[in-house]
C-alpha cells in the first residue's frame, strides 16, 4: 500500500479538487473539527489515530486577500501559529511535512525568483505564508512548495496584460504532487512564465484586456524560476 498522507484543511477549495482529481496518492482528508491546527492536542490525537507517513498541510487562510490586512489576528493564527502547531506535531512523531506555501513570499519586483533568492512579501498574505515557512524550515523532515495556482475556469472577465506570473490551475498542481512529495527543501511550483492575460485567453477566448496601474499594490513581475521543478518532473 502507498504511503498514508494526512491532508489538513480537508474541506478547503484546493482539497476539494484534490479529492476529485487525485489518482495516485493515498490521501486521508481531515477538516477543522477532526484535526484543528489551532489546537495542538487535537492534532496529536488525530496523528495517533491515523498514523500517517506524511502530512500535506493545506489548512489556512487565503482569500479574500483583504482579510489579511483587515484581520491580522486571524491571518497570524491560521497561517503562522497553526502551521507551527503542525510542525510540532510532525516533529513529535517524526512525520514528513509538506507545506503548501505561495509565490507571494517573493517581492514581485524583478521576476524569475529562485528558491535561494531572498523573500520579501508584498502583502500580508505573503507575510503570513512566509511566517509559516519559518517554522517548517526549522524541521528538516519537510518540503515547502511555493505554488502559484488559481481556480479553473478563470474567474474573471478581464486579465492584466502587464502582470507576469506562473499561474497554473489547481488541477495541474494535483498532477505534479506525486512527483514532488518525496523531496525536501523548497521548490517553486507553477506554470509557464507569461502575462495573466496570455494565461487566461487560452481558456476564455473572449476575455478582455486590462492594465495593472503603477500605483497598484500588486507588483508587475511575480514570476518564479522553475528550473528546479523541471529537473524533477
């Protein structure tokens, strides 16, 4: 039997896609009630019962992005303190930890960011994910995946022609996971480097063009260097 992998945040957006599309991994999904990342004892009890070989940590707070600015306590609790609790529980049982982080940990000013480049998030969501990374990095039996992904189909009616990124759909990331889970360290994960518009128009032919303004809070080049990923897959 393949390795038993416990997935936190079992009722989240990405986990729902993972349930539908996964064909290779032995995944066991647990939601907040069954495995509460804000309660270390809850996690330890869950780990003892399931006895996983790995933990895929998907639980946390993502959208809407404004919530990380308006409610920093919630952002800190779920993405930093909650992740630290997952690390503690994994360490206690020597369980491999796979943390789903974000390309938003980079500043997004120059693009083509390597895993070895310095991290300087451009918003509070990025800071919260980097905060989670800090505790995960202290635990050697771990893997951090800095992923740039979005929902399918593309959710908007217009897309930026001057914002460069590595968007991929959740479904594409699911296909890559089996090739990544046995690695350690940090890996950038995403699709082709291109504008958001060029990405979106392949799936939504009538999408409108829009321009990211200079005074926007979003940086213009959020692209990551995917050389490490390409060598693996």
